[in-house]
């Protein structure tokens, strides 16, 4: 399956971001893609909780979701919306960071809420507390398609290898990692982590990404690392989008998954070891 990874610089205006991703989707379809993947928080990149409260919507009311479902149906393609920031109706006002798989008829076939919250202190000047604004999901998600079984994840999930091993052992052949990685951690860890998850599981890793400095009408403008990437089941980098917005492509062949696992079947070779107290 020819697969397109979108690299975007989404701002904090959902309508504008929808127009941008629709244009990129059309480009991908014209180039023969049958599966298109967008980055994390495709609809709104914002560091302002008050702005998010004003512009975000519940899933049933979200115009970017409706618009992208229509686009998938119009073009007859599979579409992974890497994630959308959505209101939840929770009493504490926290949002969901939710990934959607859309089929060629525009139907939602899978949803995944980001499980691991990016609560880190990268430096004195760069601190994130994602859990203050977003509630974590609690369910791992597999999604079957005619071309491969997908295991869904989002961004900071990448640092928790048990999730990907569980997904691969349950049948995943492609792991999706839509992201908005910080520039500091991205430069240090993005490619090594993506390649490690592919090597450990014998899966393709598909990681569309946000990049650059994101327009902000309120609050501090956020910066992200970029380098949307596709990695083979053997750990080879098959596509790298660099720093600029754009579209890169990779051909997914599930036979390559079987080939990699036949050579190194470690994902199926868990040993019954226990931690000793010495």
C-alpha cells in the first residue's frame, strides 16, 4: 500500500488547519497514496488552555473530523488522523488527544486516546505538563485494514516499549506514531526510538509529524522537531521528511513483516524470567 506521511506546521486555528491538511491530502492522492497519515494534534497546536477551551469541540461537533471524514470518502482512501485535540465533557475540563482511523467510505473504524502524558522537564526553560490539560487513555488499540493490521499510538507513547510489544504480539504489522516532538528531545531521541520500536517488533513504523514554529494567537508559540519518518520492519529508515512541511511516501508490504520476524523472531520469544531480590 502506497502510504503518505504528512508533515505539518499546524497553528491554533482549526479551520485553517483543516484547509491545510485537505490540500496535502489531495497532493498525496494525486501521487497514488491509498493510505494517508497526519500528525498529532492536526486540528490545533496551542499552549494556551483558555484558547483551547474556546476553539476545541466535542468529537460529534468537531469540524476538522467531519471535514476529513468527507475527504477520505471523496478520495476513497484510508486515513489516519494522527490525533485531534477534543473536548470530553469531563468534570475537570480536560481534553482528549485522540487518534482516528477512517476507512475509504469515511467511517470511523478505530479510535485511540493517548495513554502516556508528556509530563517532563526538558530544561529550566522547557517544561510540559500534558496531564494538566489532557486525560490519558486506558486502552491499547489494534485496527484491521486490507493492507495490514495497525497498532495505534501517539507521540510520547514511543518511550514505552511494552505498549508496542503488546500490539505486535496481538497482531500489529504497522505501528503508527503521529507526533509533535519537542526540538530538544527530537534531536536526541526521535530516530533511535522509532528504529528501536521497529527492530524490537518486526513492524513498520509510520510517524507523521508536526514541524517548525506554530502560529499562536494567544500564549507562547510552540516549536516542534519535524522529521516525519517511516521505518522498515528491519529498522531501515525508508522516508524522512526533514524540517519543512510536506509529504513523504513509503510502500507498505506486509510480506516484509513476515520476512523480518522469520529472521529475528524475538517478538515471539518472551522468556519466563523474574526479578530476583539477590
